[in-house]
C-alpha cells in the first residue's frame, strides 16, 4: 500500500477510530500523514500541539497508538508502526 492510498481512505480510519474511542480520534484527527515506507507510518503534528505540553501523556499515547494500529489493520489489512514528527 502506498501513502497516497492511505491518504485517500484516512477518513475511513478516523471514522472507525471515533466509534471505538473519541479521545484517540481527537488525538489523531488533525495529524498529517507525512510518510509511509511500507511499515512505518509517520504522522506530523507540527501544526497542532494540543497534546504537547507539560502534562505527561505517554501512557495514554501508547494506548492510542495501539488502537490506531489496530484500526489501520482492520481498515486496510496492513501491519504498520507509528512514528510522530
């Protein structure tokens, strides 16, 4: 699968994510899909740093990443890892 194909169907992933967890949906709905090398999907949050503050969100972020990975697997039937810029 190519990055352009993921971009074309990204709303499908977000809709499925929203049905499962609204907080995870909020965390990823404004991410830009920056790159995909066949395994690693890179998300760019440079325009929105709503979760980037003095608060510690690492445990919640890991759970959100797992949910996003599972949702992408469900929608596209591909295994990915997530990276953030």
